[in-house]
């Protein structure tokens, strides 16, 4: 058994030795021959190399950061993994709110699960030595699906810092596209509003939306509907939970017409600057301060954990919030499962006068987020082979569409579709726990876009299927706006700048520390700025500015700008 890595720097010589030991006897895929005593199941889901088979069962410990639910004991895809590959997954699924503590415990112990699924933008597991570099393993040719997946973007995917050796450690879980990009659901940032609010307002024009108009729609509805299903109606929810405080801090940039670059705005020359202390931020928080004083902003906003926030949205009592669409998917699923489509949300794009909305971007690859193989794993080749197989088209279709004839059908034209019963099943959380591996799929690399046969990655992306997926209420609602998808409620995204996005630029320790200090200043001061007496707004704002002024912001800005220039030169 390997001893846990204690030093931050990983010796290239030692790495080569360890990887070489793990790869003795490996051949290229075309030369792979399964041992004679290995029985390979029939069908295209089996591992033809014989690495993962029922005749030699494998248990892979799996750690996942996700808000998705764990599979039920009777899950049919779990059984399929066992029948076809002999693989049993032992899950530990950690909610985003609890991930910081768990990462600390794992790093202190030095022992990690085989498969490490992380969304930690601070890269603590990677830089702490928890993960194996994968480049030499991929160079063997034994993992062709992963190699194809990473070859065009490996510079973007690879770690380039100095805490451990540069290289590919994490296979990104989202937004590596094949073929055309399609989609019906919008998962990006927006000021979300319940459909019943727009319905009550007579389906108003959503063009030229301002923050004032947005709150006016909410205020008018709340006055007429002070309660929702017996609970007080909440006008606007503000997410300030640890690790999700960007729900509170990102809106000023979007209101100013900037795409989501995190804590900075980048001008046309490629120069980044923080905006937290600028007038565009002050203007937004002054509006929030007024709306808080009027009772529109939930007074519990600053004490809710992420789980509590999601649970409150799932009640249907919250009329609006700023958030990323993917971040509250479990609440949307819960509302849909309960048949409360009018309580689900539509994305709106308020901007300041003179600004053009740039809320929707071209989906950005989640670099440094996804699955890695742990340094302490005793079976790294099997763990990587599992990810490789999951990236094959047959397994991707199984994970995203389900099983043909049970979960979807194939038309005479070869395109996948679902029956009404199958669509109803897909919205039921209990059914999904037994028929989907959603937490696993959330973290796995994906064949997004199109498969080689022209079908979209999943039902939500299949144009002919998406509209039929909608309930009668949603079809009626969307037709009022003469649109076919929810993505059509936001801007058509222009080409992303070459460096984009700035928020996932890797930072050295000093810049990371400054960034954390800025986050701490936001968490400590913005609640008072927003919830304080309007008469004290200027004084509270000045205290916030003073806190930012005491931080060496230039260290952070210089690091971001260096990262931008590096990407412009090398990507």
C-alpha cells in the first residue's frame, strides 16, 4: 500500500516509478487481450479489455461533492454496473455546505477514496497531494475515450501551478462538447422569477428589463398574495451561504453588462479589476437595501445554509432570487414532482441603462472540477478504466437517457424520444432514485452536445423531445412568449473571450489569501449594508469600502491579469 504523500511537491522521478509499476504489462487498446479465465458479458456495455468484469468483481470507493441524491438500493443502473462490469460503487456523497470540513479531514488523514469527485475551486485536494497525475497513464493508450475527451483541451484542463507537478489531474465533469451544442434548459446566472408572477402580470414584455422593473413585478404579486400555501410569501431570496456567497456578490457585474468573470470585470483590452468597491455594486446594494426595508428581501437570507435555501425554494413560497440555474435544480425538481409548475422559475436579465445583457455565455468547461484518481488508491488503473468506460457512447446513453424500451424509444429516423409515461417518470424523484445515477453523472465527464448518431446527449437537449417534455402548464406559458425553450429567455451568447472565464484562473497562495480576504469582507459587511437602516446606508457602505481598502487587492488583480495574459498566449 502506498504511503500518503506528506510533502506538497511531487517528485517527477518518484511519480514515474509509481506509474510504471501500475502499468506493467499494459498494451494499447488494439492489442488488449483479456485473460483466458475472464468472462466478458455480451453487448456494448462490457469492457472488452477484461479489466472490469463480473468474473473479477471490483469495488471502487467514490467520494462526490453534489447536491444530487444518492441512488436507492434497488437502482437498476447500479445493477447494470455489477452485471456488465462487476463494479460496485461505495458512495460518500457530500453536500456543498459540508465539503470544507470533509476536505480538511481527508487531507489530514492522507487516505482517499479511489475516485475523488471534487468541485473545489481552491483545488485543495489537488494541491494537497490527494490526486494522481494522469498524463502517463493516458499515454499508454489504454483509456481511449478519455484521451479523445481531453486531447483538444488538455492545456485548459491541466494544472499549471507550482504546488504539485503540472499535468492533468481532474477530468472535467461539464461542458466539453461534441458536435452541435443544443439545449432547452438554461443553467446559467439570472434574476429568476416565478412563472405565476409573470402570469399574474399578464405575461409582460421582458425586453429592456431593469432591476427596478424586476422588483416591481415581485412587489405587485406579493401584495396580492401575502401567503403561499399557508406560508408567508417571500419576495426575494438572497443566497449568502458559505461557498455560495457569489449569489450575493456577482449581480453588479451582470447588471453592468459583463459576463460572469467572478469577482472581476475584464475590459476589452483584457485587463481585470474588482468591482466590489465600484459604483455599479453600490447602486445594486442600495436597491437591495430599499427592498429589504420594504419587506421584499427575506430577512433569513444571511443565516440560511445552502440546504435550507434549497428547501425554502422547494416550498414554492419564494418569488425570485439571483442564482445560477444549476444551483437550485433540486428545488425545481421537487416543485415539478409535486405538480407545481407555476412555482418554478424563468430567467430574467435586468441591466443598468445603456448596458446590453450578457447573462448567458457559451457553456464553459469546468476545469479543476470533476473526477480524479486518488494517490492512495490501490487500483488506479481500474478506477481510470471505469471513467473511460463511462465516457463510451453506450454508457453515456445509458446514464443520460436510460435503457432503450424502458426509459426511451427510438424512432424510425433513429432519433430518441420518450412516451408521456416515460416523461412523467423522469420528473419523479422517487423513480429517479431507482432508475438514475444522478450524483455519479453529475461528477462524471460527459459527452455533451451530440452522439455520433446525431442524438443529443440527453432528453433535455433533444430539440424534438424538449417541448414534449414540458407539462401542459409550461407549454402554455412558453407559447405566450412565442418561444420553444427556456434558454430562449436569455441572450444569444456571443463567442467567449479566449481567456474566459477569469474565475477559474489558478492562483498562487498569496493571491488566494487576498481573494479569501475579499470574500470574508463581503460576508461580514454586505449583510449589514443590505439589511441596515436606509438612513445608515452611506455609513455602512463606507465601512465596507474601508474593509476592502485594507486588503492588498492589487496582488489578486495582478494574479488574475497574469493568468489572462497566459491564457491569451497559450490557449
